[in-house]
C-alpha cells in the first residue's frame, strides 16, 4: 500500500529535503523550498511504458561503438530546422518555453499541420478539441482534410501513454508539461515533483520508442521556465520563444541543444493567419526612408550566426528635472551608460545634463558588442541634430579608452551590407582589412574621433 508523506523541494534545482531550510545546499538560492505531498511506492517498482519490454543494457568498449549521422525529421519550417540543427532528431525530447500569449502553441500546431507524411499525436491539457480545431482552420486552409493529426485532450500521463501505444505516433506534442500529472505523486499538476516525474517518464518513452516529443513549458515571473531546473537538464533541446506582444516579430533561440549549435536563431513575423518565416530580417528592421532624421544609425549586427542590419534610434534632450533620465529598449542600459561615459571622457561631449533615450527598432533585443559604434553615433547625431547618410552602416565594439575594437565574422557583415545596397561601411581597423574585396567603400577607424569625423565631417 502506498505511503503518503510531505517533503520540501527547491523550486530552483529540485533538491529534496525532509524539512524547510532557508538556503538550498545544492544551488545556494534563498527561500526556494516549498512543501509538497509525495507518495512513495513501497514496492519500489519503476514505471513501465505500456507495450515496451525493457531489455538490459550491457557496457561496451568505446572503440566498438559505431557513430553515424543522426536521422532527422524535416519540420517543413526553415527557421525551426535551422535552430534545431537541421531537423528534429528521432527519440529526442525538445522543450519549447516562452511567455503566455507569445505564440508557442501556434508555432507547434502550425508545424504539425505542415508535416503531412507523419502520424502526429497532439496532447492538449489547456484547450479543448473545438478550440484547437478553430485555431487549425485559421492557420491552414486545408486543415479539414488532414488525416494524420490526432488530438487528445488529456492530462493523466498514464492515459496519454495508453493512447500513444494505440496510435503509435511518429511525433508527439504535449501542451503543456505544467498541466500533466502522474498518479505516482499526490502533488497538484505543475508542482516540482509532478513536473520532474512526468518529464522523466516522457523522456523514457521517447528513448525507448524512438518517438520525438515536443514539450511546451511556461515561463515564471523571473523569466525562466517554470518548474525545477532539472527539467532543462533532462531534455535534449531547450528552445526559447521570445518577443514583445506589442510587436509583430518573434525570435526562437536555442539555449541548449545536444544535436546542434546553440548559436542559431530563428525569426518569425506574427500575423492573423499564424507565424511567417522571416528569411531576410534586415529588410523588415530598417525604416524605408529616414533622410534628414537625426538620431538614427544603421548597425550590422550578428545574432547567433545570422548577420542582419538593424536600426538604432536615439533621442537626446535637455533634462527637465534635476536628474537626467537614461532609458534603453532592446539594449543593455548599463552598457549604454558606459558608452555615454566614453563619449564624455574621450570625445569631449557633455551629456551629463541631457536625457538620453535609446531604442532598437522592431522590438528586438540585441546583445552583439558590435552595436556600440552605432549607439554612440545615434546619440551624437541626436545631440548635434545632424542626420547620418542613409547609405552608411557601421559595426564595431567601443573600448573604455575610446578605441574601436575588432569584431568577429566581418566578411559576413560586409556581404549583408552589400546585399541591401549600402555604399559605405565604417568598421574597425584590423589585420587583413585592406585585402577584403567589396563593392562598397570600407572605412577602417581606430578611435571614435575618426568615426565621428567620417560621419559628421
């Protein structure tokens, strides 16, 4: 007979303790332990996946192991294939996380509707079958004629495995892991123990049957995936779907990927009919015409391995109140303050009594250090009220002494600027820069003063 007891679990790392403690001994976080009801199975038996006979595994020498390319499933989505590393690996467990309403379910359902040659089981614990049908009709015109996508509105994990054994899907989707519960634990769905038990069982099912599983996860108020941190350790791939709900663009990042690179990036545009892949984001992130407008500089940035040109906007005005305001959207505010200090110390521009507002167009958040040069150029352009030629783009990291430091992947940045029709590019002086062949004029600079002289004369 099962014995019921209570225990305390760390909401950060999932560590278990018989009593409450202030600081977690595993991860060092404070006030993260919560009490939950757990049920121990006295028999000590491990859950078996229905229809799967467990076979003992024997150790083997590393030299006897044969390595081969992982078989991947085409998702019929270029951006998603890129982030996954070329497609979905069979038997893998992929976690898709994001804020509520950002488009996680839309992305996964839209992908499922495109995969006509595979049998798909979509398990929904949040929406009814009628709601999913309405969404499918909105995303695909011929959704009514699909005969390969099965909908299951169920939250009991044991019943999900029974139905999966009957259907034998080629791909299983669970929306979301926080709504699924197992009878092995008496805790409520979404609790630490439930998320941990369910994710371990789903991983076991994926590996033993070779069925890839896509799991949707919620985001808590701190911005991390809800549930124990062990959830991200269990899965093979963690994808972060992010963006601002007030903007149309969405970014799909790979935080962890056992079968590919974590530097890839996918960009989508949210529309009434679903998510549209953005193959060339540079054309969408640039204003059509900003001639005569001050405070705008075009930067050649790289997110992941994709180069694209992005518009940096700045507004500098006299401080109305005693303390000047500093505000940045899509850019690190601390780095902006550092760049303003460099402008004042090294270039001699007094901004101590000025309000400075910075915005990265399109609602994107960019972390590339090569944005520094465009940030200070936009700030200075707004301060002097002098516009920058629309045919000039720039890239470069600014050091504390005012020098322009080299950046990586300079050839890709130049090719992207050429493709969009720019005629001049300001970049750091580095080895081999004179040997680069380009149709646009390359201006290599060492200090911010040289860049300002080139931009403003």
